[in-house]
C-alpha cells in the first residue's frame, strides 16, 4: 500500500522526468525556478544552460536556502559553473552563502565553498562576507565550549559540523580576516575536543608566517596528540 510520502515522491519523480525529457526555453526554466514545484525547480536548475542577468541570479540564489534539499543541492551543484561565469552577479548574496555553507547536506557546503573561490577578487563581496563570517562563528564556538552533556550528543555534533565548514571557509578567505579576530577564533578552536576542528585550525595556521600570537598557537598544535592535526 502506498503511503502519502510514496505518492508525493512518485509524483515529484514523474514530474522531474517529464521536464528532463522535454525541451524548454530558457525563459520557461527561469519561470520554473521562480514558481515551480520541488521537482520543477530541481529539474530547471539542472537543465539551465546559463544565468544571463542579475535578476536570474537572484531567482537562482533564492533556491539555495529555505527550500527542499533536492532543490538546494541542484542549485549548489550548478553554482560551481554559474558563479565563475559571472561573479559580479553574486557579490551581494553574502548572507545566503553563509547559510548555505553550513547546510545539513555536506555536498552543498562543499559545492558552495568551491563556487565562491572566484569572489576573492571582489571586495564588494569579501569585506562584508568575512565580517559576517566572524560574527557567525563566535557564537558557535561558545556553544561548543560551554556544551552541557545533558543536552545530547546530536546538538553538539550539529554545532561541530557548522564550525567545521566555517573554519574551512576561513582557510580560503583568511587573508581578508583581521588578525585579531583570527587569533581570537583560533585560540579557542585549538582546544576543542573534536580533532577535526583542531585539524582545520592547524590547516588555517599553515598559511600564517609572521604573526607572533598565531605562531604560538601553531607551535602548540604541532604537539597535538592527533596525527592529522600535527601534519599541518
């Protein structure tokens, strides 16, 4: 007997298959992205061959957060192609990108981090982006640092996941982050129990060569008990 979820899934699958098998104009695909169902938005994102205007970029980016995971992943996958083609279309989406970088789906996080590499050339993006990144990461560190075991392991793992991807982002953009802010962050993350966080901290420090406080933290992590931390 089919459940409601089975019916919805089959309906979405058939709708997506129908879109894949038919030819649609560029305009039709943009309309699907703006007003379509889950299946229509997912298929439209994958079939779209270009983002031609700022307005189209906005429609695409509105489907990167706050919607079904199938849409988010399809959009993030295509952004790896679309952002490098026209980086200037995407310089004002700092908040959306920061949210997408800690999506529950790690593939989306990975796709977005890859996609925004070319935005390092645009101060109108990276200045506010890096300031917001620092503001968002500090409360996450505080949650992990003061975690009460009674709150449950799931909650702490969720915050560690977010911190992991924000540290990966800092690694890519650390030259645009104030040294004081970087020191404040790494002086805390170097002591977090999860070794993957210490590893990401060490990875960031591998780029640092002339800051006394950061070099001190670097020396500490060179003696870390975990090999993957020490290797950086």
